[in-house]
């Protein structure tokens, strides 16, 4: 049996009208996505298509990790809607970053709040540096490499170059593990030691190296070398 089209639903159940009257907090994730999709497919309205997407990818975060080409291939999405969804997820990431910009970035929890959503969405390893001023407030975030991180790509000179260019007082190195397990590898440990030695020579504070993973059965979704007592 075909579902009701959005305009056939009672006004209080239509996502756009519901948002206008009661705000975004009153809507489910599926209803918010349906507003971006606008239309459904034969037999399923936009809300049901959105629910199917969330079920397929497990969560809003899982859906956000999809690339535009991947989203474009989904029935009921296509290229135009894929770009709109990616734009919405991108704005959410930037809003989170903006809200943290004036805070003292001195804990792995804040680094996870800053970059966790974005880095969890990647299928490849990304190495970033978080540059901080003398108050340990955010100056900028720079991507050093994207792809499998090896010791030649993640050379200290490449990692510290943005700090020198932008006169940063301190930096935090961050990278993700697409597997979801944030436990450091031996290469991660060796890199951290090399960066600590280079920071002393350059007189730049190397505050932490944070590895981003995903929550799993209560597991902390990040690993901090500083919190572990290694830095």
C-alpha cells in the first residue's frame, strides 16, 4: 500500500510546517532529512525515504559519512539532493567548530567535539594540525595529508610548517582511524616521539596527539597521548 504524500498528511505532521511552528528540536532526524529531500519515490514519501536512509546507514553519523557520489547513487536521492545533504552536514560541522572557537582547547574531549564528527565521516586517514594562540584558543585547523598516513608523509617538517607560517604558540596533532578503533599503532607512537623532539627544537608547544575513532559499546572514541601520560 502506497504511503500518503507529504501534502496529504495533516498540517501538524508535515515536516516543514512542523519546523516552522515548533522549531527543529520538535522534528526527528528523519523529518529534518525529509525537508532536504523534499520529494520521495513512488510508494514512499520523503519522510519514509529518510527513515530508510537512516536504517541503511545505522545513524545520522553513518549517513553523514557518505560521500556525494555514494549518496547520488541512492534511489530517491540523486546528485542534486546528495549535494544538499552534504552541504547540510558540512554546515553542522562548521557550526560546531565556530561554537568552540573561543574556548581553551586543552582537552581531548574538546578536540573530539571540534573534529570528531568530520573525521569519523572519512573512509581514509586524515592528518590535521590544530593551531592555537597563547591562550590556547583556536587559530585554525590545517589538513596535512589525506590517505594512508606513513612516516614519510607525516614528516615533522610538514606538520610544523603551518605553525611556523601562522605564528602559532601551540599545536595539537589529530588524525582518524577509519576502522573506528582509536588505539595507537607503533607508527603513531614513533611519530609522536619525533614530533615531541621537533617541538622542543622549534620552541612550539606540542600539546597532544589525538586519534579519533568511533564509540563502540561504551568505548571512548578517542585516544590522547597526553591523557595516557605518553606526552
